[in-house]
């Protein structure tokens, strides 16, 4: 279970990076992944707290339904595979029409990307561009600047939510549930009995919004539900002119 899961998460992280590169006109390997950056902003109101009596599978099913209707959200991931450490922090509209993400990789540097009004903006550091095959001199010219192209993402926050929660289908089927507190909210923690390295936490209210999740080698947080402020396009001074 671990091997397949790690590969799927790595591919998820890589997808957003390669998409940005393609949008900016550079074909190359991606660089990035999630960062477990705690956030206390969760704007979806909670109702009367529930209990941990519901099964893990039922809690996961409700969390998936809630996630499918979210308008905006912030997702962080932290992925460790051997010596390689990747992070991703993405927030914005769940449909991908307006979002911003930051990805880091031990071996491939840092990439920041944005989607605003039908355009995709990508800004990488020197390591990111050179690991993508860009000559050193050109990579240095690009630092601090966004490359831009008309494009829309094929991976959205809603997609990441669905894929992340899907990793726990098996774990939730054989699990224990316990009251807990995450991000300052009353929550229910669901832990796999077959592999305790798999667990996730949802709010205790009837919506059971996902809050945090962990599996071997990966940590995820979900926050700022329906509370992400729309991003604006970078100023002209930050656009790369070639």
C-alpha cells in the first residue's frame, strides 16, 4: 500500500509542476510538493459537535461529499522519499480558475505559480530552471520574474482533495475513531487498524470537513474552506520579457 501511495502522491505533485513548465514554454521534470504549514483559517461554520461513533468509512464518505462542493480551499503537502524532500502549498478557487501554489524540492528547487483570468504564471529559482534544462545564464535572468502563457490547469484544488482523500479508502474500512482537536477545532481522528501510519482527521460537526491527514512519507492539511481571497495577476514589472 505504501509504495503505490507514495508514487501517486509524487505524481500529483509533479503534475502541477510540469503543467506550469508547459505553460511557460519549457518542457522539463517538475520540482515540488507540499508543505505542512499549519493554518487556523477555516471559515465554514461548524454546528453542534458530533461524536466519534460514526465509522471511519462513513466519516470519509461525508468528507468526500463536503469536499466536492467547496468553493475555495488551501491544501498543503509534505512528502519525504528517502533523501528527497518535497513540499506543496496551494490555495485558491476549487475549480482552478484562480489559484496560487508554491512547490519546493530538495533536488529541483522552488517554483511559484499562479492562475489568474485564464493566464498561468510561473516563477522558479535558478535550481528549478537549470534542473529543467534551462541554460544557467538564462536561468539567472528569469529569477524574480514570472513567465506567462494563456492556459488553464488540468489539476485543481478539488482534484487534489479528491485524490488525497481517495488514498484512505482502504484505511477507513478497517479503522478506529477518536475525538481530537486539530487546527483549533473539535475533530474526529480516524486511524487505520491494519496500518496505524495511515490516519486522517475531520471536523466533528456534521459536514466532517477534512482537516489533516497522514500516511507513511506524506502529511497533508486542508484549511481556509471557502475563505481564500482571490489572487491578482503579477504587476508588469514582474513579468519576464525574454
